[in-house]
């Protein structure tokens, strides 16, 4: 059976064949504009609602839902039709509501400090499975409006490019989310960055850099061995020139690994020519990486060093660490086999 958000408009027309012609538009708008489940579409006849509910079962089955930060952060663990599991995080801020979605079950990038990478790769998510995470977040955020989607959950978005891009076009074209509020994160999949530079929608790009010399980055982010920093910088420059968007650089602050003065100097040499903004992220603990994060004082000092070197940098607020929902922690509850409390 197709998942609701994997359904093309033509397939929906076939599904409601025999109904008045306007029914397909009602159902399509119900899914994408009003973001309702088929059985909630009260403008449809009850028999049709029931039939659609049977024909379009949800792609995501909730396994657990956990909250943190006085209810301002929510993490879902979902089971997919084949038993694969992914996580989604909804975050409320005073000025926006953001959902962090997964694009793969697991991840093949093998970054040392990331729980998802430690778990290994299972499979790609479909475009509909990605969109449905956003739909669930929209429903949970009400009455507030979901404003931002960040593709920073489990998986490497640019290693699942076609399905991720189909999700982006659905979110933008059918669900009305601005391209300027959609952000893709990558560890440096250069062919994907170059494809992104040629797309018609100017979505945001965040590069998880974490080291700005090749020897160190080869260890922390193994894909650097395939696409070293010089090649990555060229692709990022193409993206900036083509889209006019400011590049973001993500930098997990790791004690005595990438938080020294020399690291700040190397980072500035990479970021400054690109006009990039740097997000400093205190390292969050994961089961498979014993090194601790930088101290709060060292993070502030590193930020000030970057400022002195002409690079704009901010320290990202850590959200949801106590429920393994912070940056780099997704899949920790799966790999550790810990039960998640509602």
C-alpha cells in the first residue's frame, strides 16, 4: 500500500475514481494544506474517509514520544513498514517552531562522534516518509505554526538526494513552507552540493565541518578522504554564488581535538572566503565516543577567537540532551536498547 505522502496527484485521482471530480482536490488539500489524516477529513463522506484510511495507512508508527526542556522539545521514535526505525525532533522557540527530520534509517558516513553513524546504515527513506515526519510535527505544534524544517536528523540527506529533493518540493509546493526556511545538512557530499547549486529552490545549506585540516578531518569525518577540504570549498563556493544564500558551517566542539587556537585559525581560513556563518555546537555525549565536549568557557573563547579572525560565529543552544535528542545523538536510544518513556 502507498504511504499517504508518497502518493502522486495522478495516483490519488485513480484512488478516488468514481467520486465527483473535486474529491481528489479535497483529499490532496486535506493531506497537504490542512494536514489531516484521511479519517479526519470531515468534508468527505464517511464511507470515503474509511476507504481512504484503509488505502493510505500512515508510513510512521509511533513507538515512543519523549519530552524535554519543559515540553519545548519532543522526540519521536518511529517504526516503518519494514521494522526500520527513525527519529524526529520538534523544537519550540520564542520566534519559531522547528522540526529536525531524518532522511535515512541509520547512516553510512561513520562520523566518529555521531550516534547515528555509530549505528550503521539500514536504508534510504522515501520522500513520503520524510514528508510525513513534517506532517506529524505540524499537527503536534498546533496551535503554533511550524516554520522551519532542518534535514539534520538521522542520515546524510545528500546521499539520498532524489528522495530528499522530492520531499522538499512537496513541502514547498504543496504544504507552503518557504525554501528559505528549509535547511539541508551535509558532511560534505560534494556531488550533492553541486546538484543543489543548480536547483530552482534556494534552500539553505549547512556543512558539518568539525575540522579544517585534512589529516584531522579524515579521522573525524571519513568522507573527507574522498572529498578533501579544497574540493569541498570549491563546491561550497559554487553553491553560494548560484543561490546567493549564506553558507552555514557546523562545528562540534570536542575537548582537545578541535577547540584550540590553531583550529580556530584553520576554520577561519576555510570560512572567511565563503562568507560563512559558523555554528559552534558543544559536543553531546554518545555511547560510542568517549571524548568529552569542550567546556563552556573554551567554547566562548573559541567563538571570540573566530570573531577576532573576521568570522561570524554563534554558540548553538543544546536542546533535548537528556532524551538523546540533541545534535549527534539520534539513534542513541536504539543502539543502547533503552526503553523510551512517554
